């Protein structure tokens, strides 16, 4: 398993062309790009959530008011 030469890339491209067809290759590329963007966005969201070291403050207790009546 050595490096890929230009011949390897041409054969690989011909296989993709036969497998997907000329009209589907741009769609497949766009789908892969969208998938990579979503993956990177997910990783950054996880990183942002992990960097938030401050815990959220607890909810304040309700005031001493009588409960509202839903049915009259």
C-alpha cells in the first residue's frame, strides 16, 4: 500500500463516475460537505458546552402567593 499516483486517482474517479453517474456526483459532494459542516458544528457546540464551567443558578422558590384557580 504505497502512495496514490495520478493513475490511481483517475481509476478511482472513473469508478465514481460509473457508480454515481455524472449528474449525481455534485449532489454527493454537496451532501458530504453539508455532513462535514454539521459534524464540525456539533464538535464546536460540545466544546462550547464543556468550556462553560459555571453551573447554572438554581431556580428561585415561588413567592408565598395562593395558587391560581384554573377552573371557576
